[in-house]
C-alpha cells in the first residue's frame, strides 16, 4: 500500500518538519556548493537531497540557489495554482534562447497564449492521425534496417528514427531528409547538451570561439536557412490539402485571426524539431533497456502485439487495443523521465507550502525524485507497467508528470505517445532486445535524462 500521509504535510524519516520557514540546505563545498556533486553523481545528488525535505536548497555554479521540489501538491502550486507568480527560469533562457527563441518552450504571457492558440489545433488527435502515416513508414524502414544490424546503439537508433519522423511530419514526406544534412546539423546543435560536454558549455561563454560553439552557431545558421527555404517553397506550392505541421503553422491564427510572424514561425519550428524528437528518443532508449532486463514484461508485451496486430507493423488504428504497450512506455517514463525537472523562477517573494522563497529564486519541480518516491508508488524502483494498465487509485495528480502540467503541459504529449507506442509495437513485434553493454548504466540527469555511455543491444529476430 502506498503511504500518502506524508504528502499531506506530515513528515517521516529524514524529512524536515513542516514548521520550517526556510527550506533545508543540502550542504556542499565552499564557493562551488553542490556543483561537484552534480557533475559526479547527477541522479544521486537529487535523490540524496530529496531525503532532506519536500523543498531543498542546492547551490550550483552558474545558477545560484536552486530549490528542488519533491512533493506533488507543491508541484501543483508551482505549475497550476500560483503559475502567474513564476516565469521560465533564467538558466533555460541562457541555455536555449538563441536556439529556440520565443517558441512555446520559452515564451511567456500574452505571446505564449497567442502562440498556443494558433498551434494547438495542429496537435488535436485527428491531426495526429494524419502524421501517423509518416510515423508508420519511418518505423517500417527502421525495422527493415535492423534485420542487417545485429548490434545497435539504441539511443542513436531512436534519435535517428524520431528525428526523421518529426522532420517528415513537420515538412512533408518529400523532404530530402538526409541529403539536406538535417541529421548532422541537429547533432552539432545538440552537442552542448551531451553529458560529457555540459561542464564546458556551462563554464565557457558562447562568444568564446571554441570548436563546439563554432559548430553550434553554424548549425543555427544552417537550420534557419533550411527553414526559410522550406517555407518559401511551401508558400509557392500552395497550402491547400497539406497535412504536415508546417502548413498548419503557416495557416494557424490566433483569436484575432492573425497568423504568426516569420520570426515566430522560425522559433516554433526549431522548438518542435529539437524539443520534440530527443525526449521521445530518450523514453524509447530506456524502454528498450528495461525490456532487455525484464523478460517477463517483454513476453507480456509481445503477447498483446501478437494478438492485436494483423501484420508486423503497427498502425494508428491499432492504438486503442495496445493498452499494455502504452503502459510499458509510461512506466519507462516514470523510472526515467526524459525531462527530469521543470525549472521556474519566482517573480516575487512567496510561500511554497510552508517555506518562504525569495524573488528571483530558481524553483524546480522534480519528476526524477517524485516518480521514485515510496510515498506515492509501491516498490518505486521496480519496472511494473501494470501500474498504468488500470486505475491510478488515489495517487496525487502530480505524482506522475513526465510532460509537465497545468496550462503549459507539453503540447506534443499525444504526438509523443502515439509515436512512441507505434515505434515500440512495430520493433518489439519483430525483435527481442539483448543487452550487450554494461547493465549498470551511468546517467546524466540535467536538462534531459541521458545515458553517459552507449546502450548497445543485439536485436535478435523473434522466433
């Protein structure tokens, strides 16, 4: 039985008493605070800090005070109830502003509301059904490629597949995906976020002409030129009878009937391309890892696939019957949330639960710790997709929030679930994963959750 009592404000174990007016501090070193622990431990730092309380202060170079939030009702206060008293964290703007501009991930206030209104119809389920054709075609090709690739780097495979799906969903199936150099450009743009490169990216300003930043800036220019070219071509060809995301963004209007500017169009396309494919690839990477370590779960998954799918490939029409398949994906995102925290910044002094926070504080609702908290989950470190195959019971709403929550919940949530389920179903129908790399995977838990070393698998055809 899950213990919900402490979620209501009582304490236990090493938790701080609720009458505290200042959050407890997880002690680090002079000057650098907890930065060395973040570099060396990552997930271990956040879990150790969570044992100090439901709101815990860390000190990180380049960020300053960082308040980690480890309780669902406090997450709800940040993302829903008091959302107008928070803004996107400065660290997010500094990390991603030149790449994503004023896209949905970083924009605020009236601009965000107008953009959300313009874009939301492109992600209704009937529209996602149109994108599913591109998903199905891409995963068919990936399944065929695996037949000749006995050992693969799962993360690389999933990133290549989800990037291709998103590019074709955005720009249409006629785009020369590889010939236009999209994979290479995206790799350059993602380089600063790689676990081994993050310390350099934090310490070396972007104006310093080191090779990584030169490649990054060149990548932005190349992607902007590609987007400009594709937009001009699409307008010249006409927008009627087009079902890709680009055409829908070009025609989408706000409540005043106005379409978005060229700059905002660029920002939104960059946002979807980069925020959209990597998180789904991460979820699938860890799903394959977990399935390779839990053969009984894989057997139950394939039993459903064999019963539901008429051939070797899943389609949009199959999704309603793939309940356990989706549950496997959801449980993987519980244990390994692709985005491990959601940083916000206070716009004024406020009280979070019983704790006083200053204006300008970085506050991070922490999926990583809440998803693994025994107060809300039985056997929280066990991989049990059955949790999501039935009723959630009385579990707090924000005990599980891999896509965020409140008005700013990820607009691509349904797109990602459809894409991830189709990929998982098609590949698991044909192949059984066998882990050949180290099963003890070291992690980077920062902007996204990533394995520090390649996860390599032998993909054996199912008997």
